[in-house]
């Protein structure tokens, strides 16, 4: 339980050094020595230190405009529904397009903020009424706030669908594929008139027994007590969530970076050389990625541990054993919601087949309401951001949604 406190103390201890480095960088701005070989290397070293030791806060989505029919259209962010652990954020367009589908993007609660899906949102703004789940950082949730677990996540998805009304379409990216499928199954089983028209599951761990990845094997190798004793931490003093138990975002980030340590070290070396050489454009691109990638949030310990047990240890959903609020979650009950699954050839988080298995679990859904796409040459993050997402994946999802709107 002391890891978080040690991390926080280290962060505080670095502040005087960071202040000195920032001051030194300011002094070098107009110094003629800055353009000498020694000055460029020194400035690059100082800048790299400042960036790698920075504490990153929640980024902004930054969507202020989109283009519809060749014309610029203003975008305004507004909170459509506020729940204790999540704001339903609406990207309101300054035009009336009543025939555009309503799209709810369900962001993962897995260490990164919903802004990681900035590119996903951007791709759908021109032709969809876009909403996204903006999850709260657990370290900012006071102890007086309610707990949040997997059952609450399932409930929240249903509440959002009921708030948005009929013919809502959902996209779940990675981790929320499980609660989105579960909520959809329950709404179908209960005959809820506001059941979503379609769901698109992207790189989700529906059944991690299929082509298990390093992430899946690590989770399977350690029992629940190990996770409780080694990764669950208490929020330190100075945060609104003081004394709440969480899975810290910095632990999640360290794990992800360790999976591809060589690649991340090479990227940081390249950023250093870009600084030395004054290559602004490639530096800005890499910086933008790491500014987002290193912006992390804490997860509720109840949600994290329940997810580890239900999804990665016991595989309750694909085995037909998942129970939420005393209701058996049966994917076979889905008969009215079209399902599309998307997987990536090089996904090292959710292996090939883990999401596609959804179709086998929903045999009572008419065949024409099933669709699957495996995207060549992309890893996990390429499934919802980047050129291949914009040019190949998003258009297919749009066609699927239009078909079932």
C-alpha cells in the first residue's frame, strides 16, 4: 500500500529540480550559445528531462470544428448527463441534422482518459451525433462517493442508452466491450424498448482464452490475492480521493511501456535527436503521442478486481456464468441489436478471435445483423486512431451503422 505514497513523494521531490531545469531552458532561449553544437545538446538534454519527469494532467479533446458537406461547422462540448463516476459528453454540432445516427462511444476505464479516443470522435463528427463516456479519475473521488464496480459499469451503459433514446448505436473500444455486450444482452432479454440499434466492439476481451496475449497470460498467472497485495494502492494525502483504494494509472502505464520497452526507448532517443537537430514536425508528432499516452487516471479497485476475476480469470461472460444484479447475462438473448466486431492483425492486447467470438455467443441474432472485420497491419491502438482507422475501419463502421439505423 506504500507504493503510491513513494511515487507521490518522488514526484514532489523532483519539483525543485524541474523548476531549475525550466529556468535554465528560459535563460537559453535568447542566448547565442543556444545555436552552438554544445548549446543544442544541452538544451535537448534539459528539455528531455523536463518532459520525461512531467506530471501529465487530463488533456482536452480540443474538438471545436468539423467539416460537413464541405463547410466548417462549430463544435461545442457539453455534458448531456452527469453520473457520479462518469459524465456523458456531447459534441454538439452547430447544425441541425435529424437524420444523422446517434452514436455513443464507450471509452475504456483502463488507465487512460477518454481523450485517448480523440481521433475516434473526430472521424464520426461529420455524419453522427456523437457522445462519449468521460470517466472520472478515481483519485479525485472522495470516500463519501459511491463505490464503482463492473456491475455499475453495466448499469451506466444502460442508463446512457435510455437517456439517448431509441436507435442509439454504440462503439466500445477494448475493455468496455464486455460491459457493453452484457448491458445489451440484459436490455434485449428484458424487452427494453431503448435497446441499442447496433453495437460495434473494437479489440475487446470478450473471451481471453482465444489467442491469449502477454497481457492475458500475466493476468491468468497471478491470482486475485496477488493483485490485491501488489497493485492495489491507497490514494495519498493531497488528493480528493485520499484513502480510497485504487489501481493507479502510473502502474498501468509502467506495465504497458514495459511490454514494448525497446520501442519506447528508441522513440525517446529519436525525440532527443529531433531536439538537437531542430526537427520540429517529427518531434511535435511524437510529443503529442506521448503527452496523451502518459496522461493516466486511477481506477476504482472494486471495478479493477471484479474485471480481473470475471474477464481474465473466470471468463464468466463467454461461459454463460456472468451475473449482474442477480440477473444472468446471456448473450444469446440478443435478437434485436446488430453486432459488428473489429480486430487487428497485430493486436498485442486483445488477440485475434477474442472479440470475434461474440458472434458465436449470439446465435439467435439474424445472420444479416452480424459483421466482422479484421484489419491488416495494425496493432491495438491502430484500431481506433490513425490513418488506417480513418481510411479503412471507420468507413466500414459507418456503413454498418447506416445499414441498421
